[in-house]
C-alpha cells in the first residue's frame, strides 16, 4: 500500500465471522511519519469514546493534565464490535486482543485533536479478527485534547474523542 493514500480511499475490511467485503473511508492522506505501506490490512474500526486525563505534577513541579487512558467503543458497519482501553489495548468481540506501544506520531488536524499514531503490537491473545496484527495506526482523530485548568492533584478530566484504528498484519 502506498504511504500517500488519497481520499476517497476504500479499504477492504472483513466482517465478523465471514469474508464478506465491506468498505471504510479514510478521510485524509496517511502521513509518512506513521504510514506502513509494507503491511496488509486486517480491519479498520471506528472508535467513539473519551481520553481520560489525571491532574499530576509535571517535571517542573507544576500541575498539568497527563494522559491516563482511553475508554472507547469500537464500531464496524454501524455495530459495536469491541472496546479500546488502557495499555493501549483493543479487544474484538471474538476475544482477540492486541496490546501496543507508541512507535511514532504526527499532529492531529487541529489543536483540539489528539495526534495520529503508529503503534507496534507487543502482545496479543485469542484467535480472531485481531490475530496476527503487528501494527495499529490511529488516524482521523477528532477531539480528545485536555484543555482548561488543572488545579487539584488527582483530579480527572474526560475529553470526548473519535478516531479510526487501522489494524495491519504481515501479508
């Protein structure tokens, strides 16, 4: 796959329990900083949820919002198919789970949008849709950036966000 995906880009995604083809549109080019042209597409899932922040002391001693965890529902073709949570981890309804770590990032479309990410899978379990996935790309982010005062250590802030997660595997 070319690192310079252009819109409209349609990708083949597998539906639950079958090889039925479905399409998902990616709304913008995938930046070179996070693109993985050498891997095959497993599935693209849309996430709706919140980024959770905690008010903690920064390295300079001042209080600041620090990312704690995402909490999101994963959606495919209008149906809930899984969840995204701390780790970061993505769990599909068939029991397959991937755990990843940050590899690279690039800014979101606006200052209010969390960054687009490339994440390397470090662990997985179960057999299913996410089996064999080696990389995850977070794209098309909307919202999720913490704003406002952080005045009390230990306080939490929930910021709504949405994103598309592109799950990739070796061909």
